[in-house]
């Protein structure tokens, strides 16, 4: 079993930055043994949407709305997947979820004030 815990969310002004981190624990030898690792978000009244993913052996992929502003990275020593978010906008406000294959975290709230 794999347990994912997100951290780093909070309240930030437009143009600010936040760094989300997803810590994985449980039966894990390497986070890169997962086929995919990524971040999704869900804003109030909207469907959950992909933000960024890393595919095993592949390049990161980003939603068009965050390209150039967000960066996803994995640290196998820490067993974390991070999301660096820069130049934040009010429309980035959402609950952000970490996922590794079929496992999901509980989410962390990000609020960007105008």
C-alpha cells in the first residue's frame, strides 16, 4: 500500500509563488517505479483537471494554462514529487492533489488573492 501526503499549500497574492510537495510512504522502493506521477487540481464547481505529470522515462507534461509558470520534479531520495508554482493567478485557486499511478493524496488548498 502507498500513502501520499501533500503539503505546501496556502494563501498567496497574485504573482507570488508556492511550492507543493507530495511525500510518498509505504511499499515503495523508488518513486520512479511508478508509471506516472503528477498533480491535479479541482476548483469549486469544476471538474478535476490535470496540472502536470511525469511519465516514467519521459518528459514532464503540463496543462497549457500553467506552462512556463509551474515545474514538476521528483526526488527519489526523499520520495517526493514537488510542484513549483510561480507567477500565480487567481484562477490557479483550487485544491491540488498528488497522484502516483492509482494512488491519490487528500489534497492541499491553494488560494491566490487578487
